[in-house]
């Protein structure tokens, strides 16, 4: 049986990403939350997260985050994910993997460390060419 933190993280990916429920961000993300790994600087709170969320949804349609495995250690929740979507500009499908580590506090995400394969995403959409990696 899943514990409350596992159920919460499954709901986060389901509501926010798979159901495009932007309102769930305000409910589920602590007002002072810090999210690392989604850009050069930490994202702070729902107000900081929403521009990233909107930009991703503006660039990709049919976003689906499958949570392949969840590990819970107290207030820490580790999620291994597969992200699939279609790049709106090129029509190319993307399929990347990633890991998210969330620290929960009072039923919200307080801190998140994200490690998604944005290099592969950019290779799949053609924003980066393989020859540019050398």
C-alpha cells in the first residue's frame, strides 16, 4: 500500500503535468519552495514555477509523465520518470527520462531536485545537433 507521500507525488505528476491542472501548483507547491535543475537558477514558489510550466506546455503538447518507480524515505520522495510529448514547432516526439527528489513539508513540496535529460530532449527536437557535442 502506498504511503501519503507516494500518493502525493503521483498526484503531483498526474494533476500538474498529465491533466494540465495549473491550479494544482498553488495547492501542492509550498509558497517558498525551491526547485533545482529546471534552469540555471533555483525556481522559488508557485509564482516562480508557473513560467517554467507554461513555457514547457507552450513548447510541447500531449505531455505525459509516467512515474516508473517511487522510493520514499521519510519526508523525501524519489521519483523515476519517463516524459513523453510532441514538440509543437517540429511535430517531433520526445521521450526522455528523469529523476525528481522532493522534500515534503506539511503536505506540500518544499524542495525539489530535478535531473531530467534535457540534452536528449534538445537532440530529439533538433535544437542541438549531435556534431555540436564534440
